[in-house]
């Protein structure tokens, strides 16, 4: 499977951004998927997850209420919408996937990773 993120860039504080992760190899609906983020100062941090099966979603406390994770089965993508962005949201955002059911906020549980997309929030 190949994961390719897009949609990052420079955003002003208070603004919004939509990240996408294009999935190849199998339908996006057959993976448990998540978004993580990483800065040079911190280890990879969990942002949000959408397990397989179903459409339940899980969010990390720092971004809960400001982000929405979703699948687009027609486009075979995983998406992350982020609102009310803060400078602390500046990071490289990674898409992650694991074939089959389950959920985890632990990066090591996921089998596949994209190359990441940079989101920079200016104050």
C-alpha cells in the first residue's frame, strides 16, 4: 500500500486546512487509519483515528473539537479537517494505516506511513 499526503501549507492562526491522504493498493475502507503529527522537538503524536470497521472516530485531547477525520471511499482518501488553527499545530502531519480492524493512538501499531505534509501556522 502507498499513502501520499497533500494539503499542507502556511496558514494564519485561526484559519483552517484540509489534509488528504491518497491510499493505493486496497480500498481505504479496509484499513484502520490515523493521523499523527511530529515536530523536531517532539516524538510523533497522535491526532485522530478512524478504525475499521465502521465510522467511529477518536481524537487526541489537544485537537479535540477542532479536527475532523473522515474517509472518502469514492476517492479512496483519508481526510483531516482542522479549524481554529494555533501556532502549536505547526508540524509535519503523517497519514498512517494498518490493514484490518482495531484502533490505537500508538504510532508503532500502524504498518504503513506516508511521507508527511508540512502545516505551518503563523501567529
